[in-house]
């Protein structure tokens, strides 16, 4: 995995999946879901964020339901999430949707909003370009990184020829056909 550098957007502790993907949009298109990210607590944020930007979160980032909030963050083109700690269900969804989410104790104190975060997966460190400060990143097992690099579970299975290219089934949900 190559290095990532992006502008930091800071969020606090206990950021709920409802803030990233409002329940009223659970069955909306991915584009509509993407447009609603953080609309309740930071209206207009999606118009400011750019591809490669980085979210820095506090403790228990992604608490809440199992809705695909990580997919919306990925669809915005964010480089990654760096958080003090990440809710387990959110982390699994992030991997499944191909969005890099990493735990980095001390990361909230390292950055101010607008700083540039530089992530080096080679040595599992994140550095603040402005201050030179850095913290360790909790390493992610290679198998999970393979899924993230592959764009998520379904795209990786498609790439490996284990399922046919996805088609949309009922209510726009992905339906894959297993190849024999």
C-alpha cells in the first residue's frame, strides 16, 4: 500500500453512523447517500472535502448501526480515516467496502483541522507535515489490507473470478452470482 497525504478534517468522540449516513437515506442511491455525509452536524461539508482528504476522529468512531456509512466515505474519495479508536462493526464495514480505517492512539492531539496528514504504511506511522510530530498506527493484517486494496469484498471476489460482475437486484442492492 502506498503512502497517503491529505488535508485533515477533525471530528470528535463517538461519531455515530447516523451522522455519516442518515437513516432516511438507507435505501437511497449511493450518490444521494454520499451527498448527505455529515449534513446534520457540518452542513455543506461534502462540498468542501476533496479526494485524498483524511478524517481524524476521536474515540469510538463509527458507533451505531451497521448501515454502510464507510461506503459513503469511500465514495467521497477520502484517503483514509485515522481515529483514536474505531467501533468494531464500522471497521468491518470499512474493510468490506474498501475504505482504509486505522486506529492511531494520540492522533487527535497531533492534528488541527487543515493540517496535512502523511500516512506511511511501510512503517505504520502518521506524521503531521506542519509540526513534524508523529504517532504509531495500529498495523492492519495483510489479509484485510488485500481486501481494502481490492476495493472491498465484492470487487475483490469479482477480480479473482469467484463471482460474476455485480448486477443490481431488489431495491438497488448488489446481487452476485457465484461461479462454479
